[in-house]
C-alpha cells in the first residue's frame, strides 16, 4: 500500500504582539466639542437688534424747581411816596448778611455820595469867597504877594474838589445804572468795607493794584 501523506508540521504558535509602552504622563482628554459649543451657545447673550430709521429717544425731564436761594437778612423799611425811594431806618448801615447791593444798600450809598458832593460844593464856594476877601483887605504889597502864594494853594485845593465832584457825579450815574459796587475790570464784588472807605471805588483792591501798575508802566 501507498504510504500515507506526511502531515504538515503544526504552525508555530504566533508570537504575542509587543505591548505598546505606557505613557507615564497621560494626555488630558479634551472635552467634547459638541458640549463646549452647546455651553457657549447657552451663555452667549442674545444679539440686540438695533432699530433702523429715526428713533425716539427718551430724555429725562429737567427739574423745573429753581435752585435754592441764599437766605439773607431782611431789613424792614418804608418807601417815600414822593420819590419812590426807600426811607433808611434810623442808624442803618449795610452788613454782610444782607443781599449785596440791595435796595437799602444802594440808597445808603446814594445818600452818602450826595451828601459828600454837597459838602465839597459848599467848601469850594467858601474857599472862593475867602480868597476874594483876603486879597481886598491886604494893603501892603509884600504881604499881598505872600498871601497870593498861599491862595494859590487854596485854588489847587478847589481844583481838586472840582475833580472829586466830577468823580462823584460819574459814580452816581453808575449807581443808577446798577453797576455800583462791582469792579469795572472783573465784575467782582468790590465789597462793603472798601466802599465804606472809598465811596467812589470802581475796582477791587487787586484790580486797582494791577491798574495802577499798568498806568505806571505806560508813564515810564
């Protein structure tokens, strides 16, 4: 009989596949992009559609209430029916707790200016009369010459009175115009104390110093 076919040798057992080396520092797994997108969509603010065309804008109405006024001391007075001007109370003198350049204060300074002007006019007239009498009564020529020299000084004084009267007149016009008590350069309050000391003051102390300095420079 024919010999039996030789059996094929058994295949060698397949060698096991080498294991992949384990990474000691594992890479963090990123979150699912789908979840991230969903989260961003949920937190995103909805887009505000701006209206197209003319839009009415609400404007907050301003308060119609006037600003609180400073409280001033009120001085009672009567009015002269003939002139329509206030009658100054006995012993009245302007004070800082009154409204600056109030009706009473203006009348107070008006009367002081008018009284001062009347006194200067009277003194000027009296000076002229005295000069005439002194010149007539002097018979000696030498004494007459001496007296005339003295009289020239009196005439200078009279000229100063004349200029001062003109200054008072212009100040009264400023008072009638409502400008009295305020600096002609800055518009600031001159102040009661300064006006009491110098009735015809037109400037604050600082403005007056600047003006005098400028006048001096122009003169130099």
